[in-house]
């Protein structure tokens, strides 16, 4: 029984109607940047054969459905490329926040830098927020010094969109990742070690002990190694 709607776990490419699988009697045909108008399905298929391409239904819900004259392999490649580019832009729009303090410990500052480098290497923006508490506002230069050290540490991976600003009781700065061609490699990335090949129990040979089993000929009684052969009967 065929499903009227696509499965949740299936890809949209598997439900593309191409050539003879198109069900509409009339279709609106597009070739390149030109619109050929509304013609019958048989005429559209004839055009596809004349140009050695496929008739691909790109807007099945339109009335009439919109079809494109294009090679199906090229169409799927361009579609996958557009989806990949759109995911990259969505990923780049994500912002991760890193919070600092004017009296942060050097070790803790290194951990914050490591997290920021990881985010930047994944094409995410990083918002750095340093907050002053109580009397720390009287020594804002300490906060700017911490921000300066932070920006110097992540310089091979990202650049600030603007100079650090004092807003209220804190210092904020937004960092964007550098292009991949100019960005340094993440030194904290964990590389997976190659796993050893699993032993095949069927092809494994039994250990050799150096002893060759001796096969004795069966006795006239029909038994091999008959224990009664050496017994003398009186």
C-alpha cells in the first residue's frame, strides 16, 4: 500500500517525480531562465527527449504543477549544494556567550579561550561579556586588560566586530570567525585513533604446539590403541 505522504525519515529527493512518474495532464514548463508556458504532459516529455534532458517536477502543489527541463543528476547536485550552503549560514548565525570577570584566574581564562576557539572553528560567533561587581567598577582597566589578553589568544581564529565597549556594568565584544582559508587549525580538536581490525574467529588458526598427533592403525578387533593388546592371558 502506497503512502499518501512522505515518511518522516525519508529524503525529499526520493519523492521527486521525473518524466513518466509525473501525474498531471498539463504542466508549466521552465527551461533555464525561460518559461515555456503551460503545455500538455506529452508535449513536455517530447521536449525533454529532444533536448536530451529530464522533466523534473519542482512545484507539485502549483496549479498546474511546475516542471523543469534539466538533467536529474545535475538538479539533485545543485539542490544538495543549496541545502548545504543554507545550513552553513544558519550555523554562522548562532552566537555563543563566554562570561569573564576582571579577577579571573589564568587557568580559568585558558579554559574560556579554549571554549571560544572551539565555537569559532565551528563557524559560530562568540559574544564575550565581562561583568564588574561592587567596587570592581573603580578599576575598569583590569577588565579591559583581561579582554585584551582574550582577544590576543583567539586572534588566529576570529576577529572582533567592534572595539570592546563598556555597557552598564560590563564590557561586551562580539567575535566573528575568520574564513576557513585564513583560520588556524583547532589545536584542541580530538582526533580519533584508528581502531584495530577485529579478529575473524572463522579464519583464525589454532595455536601450534609443535607436536604432531600420531595416528595408529586399528587393531584386528577394530579398535585403535586397544588397551587389551599388552595384556597376556594365562
